[in-house]
C-alpha cells in the first residue's frame, strides 16, 4: 500500500503531466516482473505508434525532500525493463528528466529534448488487466456517488451504461459519442438500452423491478459516464468483451440479501478444478448470485478448445449451461454480467421457491446457496421432513435435479454438517448420494463474513453404486490459513488420492482419506470429526474395558441463562458465573456480579457442577467450588451436574487432557461463532472407575492428565 503522502504526490504528478505538459495516455501503479519479483512503476506515460501504446516515459515519485542515488538507480532499471526511452524522478516540487542509456550511463536532459510526437494523440485504449478495469469503473462510480444514489443503485446504473457501450462497440455504432446535443445524445442512449434489452426476453421478466427496464440517470451524468468509456476498447481482437476481467459487481456492498455471499474468483476456480466440467455436460448453477460461477464454467469449457474451434464450442456450451436465482435483483445482475462478458443468457431463469417443480436433469451441478432461515419451511412431495433453511432447500433441490451417476459440488455452512436440527436432511443426503470429497474451507473465504463452510463433492447413486473411500482436507488449520497456495496444495493432494499414490490414511499434513462407510454410520460429516489422530484416539477409547458416556453419569446437562441487566438489583445473592470470570481454571470472584434468586428462567447449580465453555476461547473445564451454596451461569457456559458415581474433579481432569480436548474439538460446530452442541457433548467417552480409583488418579495427577490417561488408554 502507498503511504497517503506518496499517493497524493502521484495524483499531483499525473495532473502536471496531463494538464501542463499535454500528455494524454498515462497509467499509474503498473505491475511488471523484475526476475521473480513483481515491481510497480509509479507512473508510465505512453506514446502511440501504429495504434499501439508504447511505454515512453517512466516516472518515479518519491515522498522525500532530497532524492537520493537509489531513486535514480531504481528508475533507470525500471525504464530499462519497460523499454521506455526516457525516465523522470520527482518529489512533487522538483523534476529531473533522463534519457535511458546503458546501466549507470543514463544522461540527465532538459524536458525540451523529449520528442512529444505521438504522446498527445487521442486513441482508443486497450484495457490492460483487472486492476485497470476496476480503476475505470471506480472513476464512473465516483460520478454516481455525487448523484447521491444508494450503493445498489450505483451498481445497477453503472452496469447499464457498460452494457450499452459494449453493445454499441459490437455493432460498430459510434453515433452516441459524436452527437453535440447533450440532451438528444442521452435520450438516444436511453432508447438504445430499451431496444437492446428487448432482444433478450430474460431481461423483460415481469418479476423484475421497473427500474431495470430503463436508465435512471440525468442527461449530464450519462454523458460523463459515456465519455470515460469512450476512451477505451471494451472488446478485444477475439471479440471477447472484457471477458478475462472479473467485474467487481459488489463494490462496498459485499454481502447480498438473504445471506448471499459473492464467491471469490480463486475459490470458484478451485471448485472447477475439483469437479471439472466437460463440453458435453449439461450443467446447472441453481443459486447463480451474480453469475461468477457460470462465467468460470464457460471459460473452463472454452479453454479445452483450440482457437479455431472456440466459437463453435462457445455456442455449444451456451445451450448446456444453465442458471437459476431466487432473488430477482441478483437474477438481473447474473444476466447483465454474462451479457457484458459475452455469454448467452437463454439458460438463466428466476427460481420460484414456492412453486418449484424439478423437470430437467443435469450431469453436473455447481451450487453455492444462500445461507439462513426460509421465511416458511418447504416440503418436497416425496420428502417427509421440512426444509427450514436455504442451504437445506438447495441441497435437496440439487439432489433432485441431478441425473443418476451425476456429480455435484456444493458449499455448505459447517453447522449443517453436525447440527441436530439438520439430521434428517443429512440422512436424506446419505440415502441418495455417494460422498467423494469433503474439504473444510478457511474461515475468511468470503468477504465481510467469518462464517465457516465446507465443500462437498457428491455423486448421485444408481442401482449399482457403493460408497468408497472419501478424500477429506482441513483448510481451517492454523498452519495453512496464511498460505496463499493452500487451494493448490489441496488440489495436488486430491490428485494423489485419485491416483492412489499414498500409504495409510494420511496424504499430507492437511489431507487424509476416510472409509466412506464410517461417514454413513455416524451422525456427523465434518472433516474435523475424521482427522486420523482423532479416529485413532477414539478407537483407543472405545477399546477401554471400563468406559462410560457423559450422559450416563449426568443428572442434568444444560446451557446457562441469558441474564438481563435488570435481573441484578442491589441485595441480590446468587453469583453469576461468566466465561470472563474463569481464568486459568479458576473463578475470579472480584469481578462477579450477583442476581436475584427469583429471576425468571434461571437455573441454579450446586457446588461440584462442571462448567464447560460453549463458545469462544478454550477455557479449562472446572467444577464449581463450595464458596457459595448455589450459582447461576450465563448462556455461554454449559453446566453438567453429575451423579454420585463419579467425582466432578475426575471428569474435569479427564476432559482437560488431550483425550478429552480432542473429543470436544471434534464436536464443536464451526458456524460464525464455533460452539458446542449438548447432543454431541452427551456422547463424550470417559474412562470409568470406582470412586476410590478416581480419587487415587487425582492424588497422583500431573499437570494436564495426559500421562496418566495415556498409560490407561494405550
């Protein structure tokens, strides 16, 4: 990132080059390779030769009073790399000009010695890369911000203008850029937009807002936007309209309505490498959002073709690739995004969630559904359970729309993989599908949300299908979160899995193989529940001669109470334990607050009750001391009242050991806020002994219980 002072200097330098010296073709922050390192030129001035833009003057900007020798060496090396015949160095107040020569031999010159021919020629410029494209859109966005439009309105109107400009360029129609009468020109542009969208029946759907059927800007704003785009060629020599650049449809509004999150381009490419589309496949994206996934599928299919056959393949796959979207606004964005990038939209439709009747079947389905609760539960005809969330609805819909032996890839929140409420849908999934792969994604995979998700690759069962081994990977691991190549490393591991070139059940530090039948037998399908170390430890625990589930020795297991400030008046006598009161396995009494014993909904817990943190950081499991006759606990804690057959201190000692911790970690539901589920907590296994043996273990315990319980388990 540039410091603010240097950024301002660059903008000031560009103004000087353009306004005072008359240069017209100027770019800033231009990336280029210097060996293995990517460097950036502050400013590059171009000249035009044979309709090509050629680097002419490199300008290095330094935010310092004195310009040192290093700046000269750096600017010279950059100019040599870009083949710029001249370079300049400035700190804003002083400019030094040089003619590029051999390394160390460039000569300082006067600006009058520079030939200006070709540097002030107006020409249609080529868009160089995605950043260049984004800069152009940001210029247009700034104009629309001044019109005091909402963020979504800015997005919609910008797309309309971009669409009109591209359609004009396709038709080689320059008339909108040549009319002198501003009002007449803007009216022509509005009319052109309305005529053009009539060529695409999808854009005339009656469920779309009326504002989408016309351009809703004043005349001067339209002309300002068109004038920016008029300097650029939006269609390349292969007749592709900015198709290699990702259109930043979201701007600041990263999160879309109904729990929709825009899928990053690198993640969509990862999904396509995991489940590669074929040219002859019939393909569906049932939750297309803004069309990013559909475009990536199109590009992936076209990449298989030679240059000679690309147009034929493009036409063929346009008939095979289909998309649905439940949100009319996002449906419109999908259609416009595809059209702007030169793709067909005949296969795109609005999904009516209330009247969905699956008809067509598909070979492959790529689904990134919105997350969150449905307004009202949905029931499919042959399903005997209610679908209460969008992710459940889209999972079942995708299963129904898939052909036998067809494959699908879907992103689901981790809470679905293990929550009790989704158990019936998970059972339906196991009944209809074969698990091929499950990969837990990093927590910040999507902008403006830390919701934790997993990718499932599935195959629909036919009459002869059998569940085989399943590839699993954990990108949640701290050691891989900051690795920019984490997707690539998992793909390499997946290829090793497919080739069978591995021994045992572990492929790498983050990837492993699981017996698919084990997933079918268990309630949980999260990768965290099947890491080899946990399965090995769980197997050891299951082979203990004396063991018991926590639920069998507990009289009560429940979460605490959500306490309001009005519930702790003066004179209250019941201490309220919060997670912040538990530090290093002890309750810090000086920060305790007290509540009224008659508080509604309150559960009171006696000394000896185990306290387990339900959410947030790992705290040691402790038992309540006998300092008070009874306690209340807040809703971030789980209380476990044990029966007389087991000592609370013994259970806490075991749960704090590696055997207890690994069990607790494996059942943690990784939603936006990871939390423990009581239904899974009840199944935690504990070594069970007579009271006198438990006490003997406590008497000789080490710091964390690992040594004693390791000896017992092993």
